[in-house]
C-alpha cells in the first residue's frame, strides 16, 4: 500500500467544464529491472490517495514511484511525469 498527498495545486489547473476530462493520475511502482507494478485497488481524493500494489520481492531495497500527472488536472497546467526513487515505499510490515 502506498499513500501520497498533494498540496498547493492552483484551482486554474483543473478543468472547469464537466465535458472536459482531467488526468486519471494513476501511479505505478517501477522495480529496478523495469517491471511496472500496476495498482490492484485503492481510493482517494484530489488531496490524498492510497493505492494497493502486488507483493514486492523481499530482496529489493528500492522502487521508483511513477506518477504521470496529478489527479483531474488539465494537461500542461500542473506538474507531470513524476519519477521518484522511493526506498520508503518498500517498508515491510512486521
């Protein structure tokens, strides 16, 4: 499970017409060998989202959090193509 929070996105970055869709913003975890783990479930809002992923091999110490865009924002009006190493993504439950 991975939870991320978003703050400070200006209102102008969101479409204000219900006929114009915003970004789906679904994040992945990329393993060091390039494998992308797609979400298996989750929930959230514009400010905070929690996603579930398949099990990550125990021998890994790092993954990369990949977020194409911020949920529901219009293309080009908010940061896009986030790609961040995330050792804390792999904290094991004890």
